[in-house]
C-alpha cells in the first residue's frame, strides 16, 4: 500500500525547522555583531544579552520539538514522509550548530 497524502505532523516539523532555524541564524548573527562591535565583549548582565540567550534557548527547544515530530513522521505507515525527513534534517543541523559554537567558545 502506497502512502496517500503528506503527514500533517511532517509538515509541522518542516515549518518549525524553517522558522526556528532562521530565528537561530538571526540571533547568532546579532550576537556575533555585538561581540565584534564592542571591544571588551558583551557584558553578561546586560538585558539584551539575556534576551538573546533566552531566544536561543527557546529556538533550540522548538528545534528539538521539530526533531520529535520528524521522528514521529518516520514511523507513520499511512502517510508520505518527505516533509518529516526534511524537517528532521534541518532541525538536527541547526540544533548541532549552537552546541558546537558553545563548545568552541568554552575552549577559548
């Protein structure tokens, strides 16, 4: 039996991965710009730095939700899996990038 239609959960996974990978890219770009602009770096107790950090945490959380939805789509037998697989791949990539940046920052 061939799958008949696209999975709604797969489409949600794809949409979440696109939206929050864009948000994550923008937040990392803003943080990088602020770090380059200020010679001493951004103070950890500044409100803007805290909001950037909370935004990144929220974006990673939503990307993890997208990963879960993508995994659910993989085990669905009755629907197509294309959007779930694409959403899963994008979410995994943009979840690993901030973790790698964090590790690189801690090593310096």
